[in-house]
């Protein structure tokens, strides 16, 4: 009894501290939110002009992340709502509603009167009642400069049959937040975690709230046991028995003034339902191969009582710089067996490639996952990290660390050999998979997993995606690209350009024209440099071209990267720039 009492006091103390912190954050951010409320109201005035439902065919939605992608409960459709996009200078927020027709592989946009305000990092779930309903809670609105945030605490329902939005006003709900998670569990919406951020402070949550879909009332749950520490971006899954599973997530805390420490959580809990309004937290210790630590991963519920986790990013601090290793791996969690296992593609395609190249194959049978998540006849292999380098159109090097299963390692080696032999184009065209990313949108329909959008970063540059991939979770044979992302459409405006524009606008009289002339002169100089790149000669091979021009390209890379760049990385960038120029000139 003594131990239990001590634990309960510790929990209550933590709750009091969190409550004080929340009050402090709320007070500091009140002024910011008032300013943002005025901006949100302006957008809502524009939305109020919509008086009828208009559905129109359209190309795929623009690039975005932190939107919601849901499956229609009665039709072969995916529903995309909201999201955000950052072009280097300005943040764009959306409240558009798109529908993807799975059978026709086509998109349509639906304009509905009085929609929820623009937002991202919200949560949406679907239920089948009333011809289908999409329930949506919370999220955030960011100012165009990305410096201020407004966190929503509103609850909305989209009636899919009548195509009407309705705001549900019920007291006692969660505080404003984003990055929380929400699931449907026994006629209730269960909400856990999330965070609230202002310019000066932030708070992470670990409270649990339930909204009853029959009575339209909120209840704040008070589970017994030790709860997960506050976090956002975790995996939340409802079990057939009416329990809720929590895995992972991210949080940060103040270490000292102007210094924060981020934590990638890898622990796992179950919130057990023990009758009406009685819940208990318990820690889970799953078997199998758990995902590597990460944030920004995406989640969905797959077939056969298995939840799944895709992608994400693992941030690493290196010499006061924060660099992210973006991932595109897939993990399954078996709810019934409390077991993790990696989602591996069958080996049939790699075996065919081995035969084509004359390799001896000892076992021609594909590596089929058994019901425990391992490979038949052998334990599930651990993930292996492989580093890839991709060159963007402007010469930016994208170093991508990809976690793959061991049966695919030999395939990657063979593809690497093909590149050396000049046959890389064929191999790369045969291998289709989503590029590593975080904050993508997932949905599962008829056993097919759909992955839409998201983002990855290279240095200070952010690439936001609008591609769409699908994979059959029963067969696990190959990824299919439904909408391909054209890297040439990527817009990125450097922050320095924005600063220069502000300086020009605020410059003294008579000084603006001179600055513009200098800028034009700089631009023309850049164009001249591009024209003076040493061109390939005749049928010159790339290795010969690099040998002849290596000093030029390394010098150019050093100019772009600055004097503080490591020599080894400068040489890598120079070689990549040379290769990009050689291939575009060939």
C-alpha cells in the first residue's frame, strides 16, 4: 500500500506541474492567439462566400504535409483534408477537401459551405453511421511567417452522404493542441497527447479524453496506473477488445535558457478499458523487431489486427547542426501477439535479378512472413542502414539513410554494380518505392496501403511532396506509383532572398536602385558561371570527364558551401555536381 500511495502522489504531483505549465503557456500565448484569430476570421469570411456544394475534377493536390487522409467507409475513396506547405519564406495553411477515386485513379475537389478553418496536424477518423461521417478535432494554424501558432480545440463532423460540415459544440473537451492522436473505440473518440506551442514556451500533454458518439458529450478520463510521459506524434491504435495501444512519440524539455532537449520515445503502453469509465494504464514489452527510434512517422490500421508504421526522421546533432536521417521503412505491430516485425518485400524480384546475372540461388522460395512476423525457417532479421545520395536539380546533395531488411542488401549491391557498369538506369527503373520522408499521410482500403505526400530535408532546404504510392499488404510484393512527384516543380525561396527584399524596401532614398543593379549583376554572374561549366567532349565517359574537371567542380562546391565545410564533404558535393551536369549535358 505504501508503494502504491507513493506512486499516486508522484503522478498527482506531475499533473499539478503540468497544469501550472499549461496555465503559464496559455497566458503568454493569449496575445499571439488573439492576433491569429483575426487572421483566421478573415479566411473564414472568404469561406462564408461559399453557398453551395461544388465538386469538380482536378489534378492531384499541391504538395503538403500534416494533412489527414481517411478512407470512405462505404465507397472506394480516400478523403484528404487540410495540411501545410512551406516554400522557404512563407507558410501556407489549407482547409481544402479532396477525394481520390481508387478505381478511376482520379482526384476531385469538393467545396462545401462553412468548412472548418485552415489547419494542419489535426486528427480525423471515419465512422460508418449515417451514410459515413468524418470526425475532426484540433490542429494548428501557423502565421505566414511561421513564427506564431494558434491551436484549435474544436470538433467537427463531415456528413459524407449530404456533403455538409457541422461544428459540434460540447463543453469539457481537451484544450487546444496539435500533434495529438485520435481513434474510434467502442462508440467513443479517444484523444491522447499532443502539444501547445507559443513563441515563448510550449507544453506537451499526456491527458486522455473521450467523446461519446451517442450522447455527444466529453469526458476527461482518469486512468489508474503510471501513464506515458507527455508526448506528441505517437502511434495510437484501438484493439478489437476496446483497449488503446500507445507507442513512441516525441517531446522536448527546457535544459537551460534557450536550450531545449528533444526525446524520441520508444516505450509502449496499453490503456485498458475495465468497464464504464474505468481505465488503467499498463506498460507493454513487445517481442520481435521494434522500429528504430524516430519522430514524424505515420500510422494506420492494417488487415489481420495489425497496425503499421511508416517512415519518419531520426534527428542527429552534429557539430551544433541538426541533421535528419529520413526513413521509408515499414513496420507492423500484431495487436493479438504483442509483436513487432519489419514489413519486408518478398524476394521474388531480387531472385529474378540474381538469375539474370548468373548468380547461384540456394533457395528460390520467396521470403514469406509467417504469422509471427518472421521469415519461415529463420528469425526476423534486424534492420540494416544503407546510405544513398540523390542530387536535386540545383545540385543539392540529398544524403538519405534508409533502413532495409537484410534480404534486400544483396539486391542493393547488385544495383550499385549496375551503376558502375553503366546499366544503372534499368535497375533503378525497375525498383519503385516511396522516397524517405516524414509527416506523410497514410490510409488502408481493401488491404492496400496508400502513402501520400510528406516531406524531407536536405540541409536548410525542405522538399514537400504530393506523390501517391500503394502496396498490397497481403502480397507485399511491390510498391506501385499512382501519382509521381516531379522534382522540377519544387519551389524553394531562400531566406536570404526574403531578407534582401526587406532591406531594399526599407532602404534609404536613392539607394534601392543601386542595390537592385548589384543584385542583377550578381544574377548575371551566376548565369555566366553556368554557361562556363566545362562541357563533356564528344563521347567522353563520365569517369574521364570527372578526372579532367574535378578541380573545377570541387572549387565550385567550396564556394557554395563556405570555408567551414569539411573537405571530404566538399569533394562529394563537387563530384555530385559534376555528375548532374554531365548527365544533363549528355
